[in-house]
């Protein structure tokens, strides 16, 4: 239950960060959204595998199924938020291109 709550809280935070990152094209916040997804995905898979293995014998079937669906739903939302955030980190017009190092160096001067 604590892990599910942590995932819920993080997904809410991801929404807030993304809402701030989009209009400002804030790459740092968008990258933070993207990085949060990876641990959520791993932990969600661990929870699902635990439910499938029936590690908690006290958990009845309908609770296990609803928990599995909910965790999977949160993971999917997180993935969608990551995809939207990637449009800030790697805008559509830059897909397939690497950042030119010489441009980067001259922009600092």
C-alpha cells in the first residue's frame, strides 16, 4: 500500500512539473518527469509480479485484481506523461538530430 501511495504521489507531481515545463519549455523539469517514470515502471512491475505470485495470501482475489489494474493504470499514465515531457527535451523538429557541440559552446559566450 505504501508503494502504491508513493506512485500516486509521484504521478501527481509529474503532472504539476509537466504543467510548468510545457509553456516555459523548461528542459530540466521535463527531464525530471521523464526520470520519475523509470522507477515507477520498475516498481509497478514488481508489485504486479507479487500479486500474480500471490505472495500475500491474505489479499482476496477481487482486491488483488483491482490493485493490479490500478497500478497498471498509474504506470500507463506515467508513461504518457514521460512521452509528453520528451517533446520538451527533444522537440519534434530536432528528432533524429544531435545537438551541435559548436553551437552549444558559442551560445555560452
